[in-house]
C-alpha cells in the first residue's frame, strides 16, 4: 500500500532544521511540542497543495472530454476542495 506523501506515521524519518518563527505564533501555541505544531502546519499546507493539483488535473480531464467549465463552476469546485492554495 502506498502512503500519501503528507501522511506522518510515527516511523517517518525526522529532519532537524533551524527555523525563525514569529514570537506571537510561538506564544499562541504555548510550551507544548513546537515540532508537532510545525509538522501539523506543514502537513496541512501539503494537503492543500495536493487538493489544488487534483483539482487542476480533474478540470483538465473534464475540459478535454466535455468542454470547459464556466468560472462559476470552477469556483464551486475550488470551494469544495478547501479554497485556493497559494503557491
């Protein structure tokens, strides 16, 4: 079985990185596991990017088979998939 690239099972290898974070964001999450917070945020970002990629592929496939969507229909699918992902 293939694991989704954003899945984070306990056996996923870890990589140490140095990051600079806004003080207000660190204060908001408190003294908990900051690595887990960063991992969660990055995982969500990857999921949004994956949804955007899937939407693009679906729209391309649909357009090839059925013709193009109007902008209202495109926006409907974008919202169903969680909004637009920024690049």
